C-alpha cells in the first residue's frame, strides 16, 4: 500500500504542476508549512506586505486542532470551515473516507470530502481509485451475462424464410418450369429454391396450381418478413401474411382460369 501511495503522490503532484500558476490549491507539505509560517508572521508583526501576502491573507486562515494531545496548525479557507490538505495527506484522507463509506465510488467519496476539505477534486478521487486493490478486484469480477429471450410466437416456422438473392433468382427458375401446372412441378420448384414444403402454410399449398403462384406467394412472405425486421411482431405478421397470400392466390387462380 505504501508503494501505491508513493506512486499516487508523485503522479498527483506532476498533474498539479502542469496547471497554471496559482490555479492549484494542492501543494506539497513543504509549501503548505511555508504558507502557515508566513501567515503567522503577518499576524504577529506588521511587515510590509507584498502582493503575494495579500493573496494569502484573502484566501487562507490558520486553524488550530488537537491531535492525540498535540496542537497543530492547519490551513483553512477563509470564512468557512473547509480545511486545505497537502499532497502527502490526500491518499490517507481518501482511504479513510473510502473505508468508512464501505468502499463507495467516486461520487460518494466526493460528497464526503467536500464537506470537510476545500481543495479536493473528482479527478483526484478517480486517480486514487485506480490504486485501490478492492475496487480493482471488484471491477474485474463483474461480468456481463448473456440474456436469452425465449421465442413465444406460435407462428414460428409456419412461413417460408427466403434470402433476397434466392427470391431474385426465382424469376429465372420460374422460366425453367413455365407452362407446367402439376403439383409435382410446384414442389420441384420449391425444392429447386431450397424451400421445404413443410415451411409453406397448408392453405397456401392447397391453393397453388402453378409455379408462378408459388413465386408470388414466396415474394409476399418475404415482404412480410421484412416488416417483422422493422419492428412488427412476428405473430401478427404471420396472420397478415397468410391472409394476403391466400387472397392473392384466389385472385391469381381466377385470372389463370380466365386465360
């Protein structure tokens, strides 16, 4: 843990140094103690104040706290009860709060620290969590399961399932069987298109007389299948598909008889 703490402090200070001058309130212990010392001098005597002195007086004030019987001085944000913490103590502050709240995440740590400290940020907490062994183990053990949804439609496999390329070639296949009107030729065409007769609704099979009607029926089925892919329910699509195919066959049968 000490090695991780040391790495955290080093990376933290490097990131703070990249910020613009005076934009960061997080500084190493040496600078922290220098500010306290200068504030004591300004309070005890009346030296000539520099621009930097005025900035310190406007931003900080000294708070005396007792820790294990010893009185120590801490920096506090002027006009508030929010304390400043030096870079060397940030890891310990985060770790104590992290354990207290049951190893909660970044948001929970930030809520707890912002009530006590003036120079804590979410980026610092995110960096700290990367060095927490329990959080890293918890993160690596979380696995997303595969959600399997059963097919509840009663109309599954009640329709022909054709790829577009197969339907496109059906016109050429129909030309090969043109003129024949036997049921055997219809089933032969279905087999040539790699369609099992058991996948074609019975009411469709009973009404077909020519391979042209078969091709038209399959095109209607494919049109309804595309509607299913666009969001329609499979069960309602099957009902609409069968009714449209039967109606088309009846119309086609009447037209064929007239010719």
